[in-house]
């Protein structure tokens, strides 16, 4: 049986849940709450020493890195295929996975800390947060939690993240001039990864970012209606509250404000 240590509100976990659903694979979930810092408990750090989610365990063996996990799933369950057969098309699908990990995720993180996590982290007893975060193997990641709790909203950083969102949407739109899906003629791994981005943009209440990109906007509607993507979404009891209207407006104002010279 496949077991997945994941967080319902994590985009990397989302990507893996979409692929599991596309392939009709049964899995047993071990949900962690990142804001409670469940991922820093010793039992999880033994499984994934970097202290990030997700981790897949198959036949007693643990595997981290969401893009490696989804390609592993492709190999153990080749049908339906989510990677094209033709080598160049296959390489391009892998480039989308890399783009998601290296470009999309940092932007999602930079927007999610102020808009989704900060309201919760600001309410944590400061000493408790500090004690728990001390176990984080990555000092920069630990700092992001502490800064979100203590520092004023960094408008320039939020504006930069949302500018990056519009660039990502632009890139999706350009790619869709060639085919209906990022994966080509059929839904594929690239779509599964970017579905997590589309879902997060909605969660943040920033749907209007798609409005100048009609092909991407149509893809967003198709992808969010897809059964595997719906199955991957957090059940209401696990879904973090969306940003309050005032905060959402502030975020859009950060996007509109000119960046530093
Ligand atoms: N490259 C890793 C990154 C995983 C990652 O950053 N996961 C986030 C959630 S989307 C996480 O665990 N964050 C916890 C933290 O920053 O402390 C992968 O693709 O699995």
C-alpha cells in the first residue's frame, strides 16, 4: 500500500495527490499540519530529514521530493500515462516540473506566508513557536515562520510574489497557444503540477490575476473542474481560512504599487 505523509494545504502535496488520483492509486494518508510544525517532530524528521512534505512510503521505503515521487508513480503505474512517450515532449514535461519547483513554489510560498499563514502564526505564543521551530533543519525556512509571526507585512516582497504570479500565468497562456494542455494533447504531469498553483491562486482569492490571459483562464476553469484536482483539494475541515477581504485588497494594492527602483 502507498502511504503519503502530506499537508492538505501544501502545493507539493497537492501535486502528488492529483497524480495519485489520475492513476487511480489507493493511498493511506498521514496528514501533518505545517503551521503546528508537525513536520518538525522527530518521527517525521526520521522519515524526511529535510523537514518538508510530502513523503511517500512504498513497500516500507521512504521517498521525498514531490517531482521525484510523481515520476516514481508514473513508473510503478504507467497507465494512464502522464508523461509523453516522445523524448523531447517528455523532457518538456520535466521542465515544467522543474519550473514548478524552482520558480512557482518560491512565489507561492512568498505569497502564502503573508496571506494564509501569518494570521495564524501571529496568534501562536511566541516562545512556543520559537521552541518548536528550533528543530527546523533549514535556517532560512525557520526564519520565514518567525518573520511571518513577528514582522510587519512586507509589501514589497508580497508585490514581487504576485508579479511573479502574473508572469507564471503569462507563461501558461503562451504554452497553451500550442495545445489544449500543458502536457500537449492530453492532460499530463505538467498540468498536475500547475493545477496546484491554480488552486492556490483561488484559495488566496486572486482569481482576477487570470483575466488578461484568456487561454490560461480557460485552462484554469478546466483544471479546477477535473475530478483528480477536486479529489486533491483539502477537505473543508483541513483547509486554511482564505485571507480576509481587507488583506486580499491589500495584496492587490501591493501588486499595483510600483516596486523598488
Ligand atoms: N523540493 C521539495 C519541497 C517541499 C516543500 O517545500 N514543501 C513545503 C510545503 S509545500 C514544506 O514542507 N514546507 C515546510 C517548511 O518550509 O518548513 C519537494 O518538491 O517535495
